[in-house]
C-alpha cells in the first residue's frame, strides 16, 4: 500500500477535525466525568482517576466510575486531602470493576493525598519529573506513574506490594505498552482546545503522544499512519510522528475524532458504499485506494 500524499492527508484530517460533531460524542466519552467539575483541582484529580479506570467497555467502566465519584462527594480534592483509609475507606465498599477492588481506590486516594500534599498539584508533580521540560515525554510519564506506584501504601497493602489491580491503574512506559490511559490523561490536561482542558500550561501539546486504543489503531492503519501489527509504545510514536507532519504543534488533536468515528460505527474498517459515502478520509483510506489502484490496473 502506498502512503497517502502529505497534502491529501493534511486536507482530509483537518477536515475531519474541523467538521467533527464533538458535542454529540462527549456524553459517550470518559472526558465527561472530569468535565463535570468546575474547580481545576477537582478536574485534574478526577481526570486521573477516570483515565486510570478507562479500560474495557465505556459503559461498564462508566458505571463503576460513577459509583467511585459518588463516594468522593462534590469535592474529590477535599475528600482526598483528609483521606484516612481506616475512617474513609469504607466509602468504596462494593466497588468492583474487572481487575479493581475497593482497596485499589483506597490506595489511589492515599497516593493522591500524599502527592498533592508534597507538590500542591498533580501538574507540579509531573513537572518535577520532567527535567528540562523538553524532548520525549516517556521518562517524565514514567516518573509520574511511579510517584503513585511507589507511594507509601503500607496502610493499604501491609505486605508491602501493591495489588495487581492497583498496579494496573498505572502502566509504565518502560514496559513498552502504548500506555493509552496515561496519554489520554495528558491529552485532556495539556491540549488547549476543546474538548480538552488545557490546564497544564507548562507542557507543550507538541510533546504528547496519541492514546492508541483499538479504534485509533484501526483508523490509523486504514489511513496509512502505521503498518505495525502490535499495539505498543512504538506504534503510538509512529502514529504521532505521522500526525506531526500534518500539525507539528498539536499532533494529537485528531485523536478524539479518529477514535469516535470508528467507535460510533461511522467507519466499519471496510469498504462500504453507504457508510463511506460521506467520509472525508476516502481519499487516504486503504480500503478505497486499493479499489482505485485495481481500477487503474484494469484500465491499463
Ligand atoms: S472511507 Fe470508509 S473505511 Fe475508510 S476511513 Fe472512511 S468510513 Fe472508514
């Protein structure tokens, strides 16, 4: 398959970004949870908890998250600031979502309490691990995740090792996975344009990597942003590098639209005359480029 011409790719993606109906999809996206909180401190904290739990089906983790947020009350930062596992841990009784159990949320609150007490905000914690504030985002993201993984959680895990469920909340870039949930968190906090919050002004959007889930992976392959088969950190870098050729200052701005186009059924990852008819990506889509190439060969 040939790679689409940069100018055609730029035109197609910019059109998708411009014309996408964000309002129609936000209510089906995890971003709706932090969006409920007007106070930036609450939004920053709720966004992290949301991103940590954003694995599996959206409807299932949304139900579990609703329960967790209800337990934290109207001010999650206030809840966490004075959190005492013995006194307050029971608020999460009955919480259950795939790998996660109540003690994982208790541990999250203890770690968030201590990180916020030390740094003031989660942004300051991130920046403290970001060296000169330039270059690849991986090392800083690793340190940020470790601030939560290596917090003093003896009150929650007396044997000294955090549960598998808690460790699952914070994937480490050094393990080579795509770390979709951490990149999603950064996209929300750093990008300056809606639907993202732009609260973390100390980071440039140009440094972000795209959060690659199954939808973004499929769409990226369809429009020639990657040929990799395995969803890894390298795939996130490769897709982001392709998008940076379209918009170097803000490569991950296309994430929401690409993800939701596929998730909503507006793309079926195959040639479909009806579904594909209004699609602005047709000119760069492998499912149509193959057909065009076949047609050209036949006409020869
Ligand atoms: S042309 Fe069809 S298959 Fe290709 S991206 Fe658009 S909707 Fe998906």
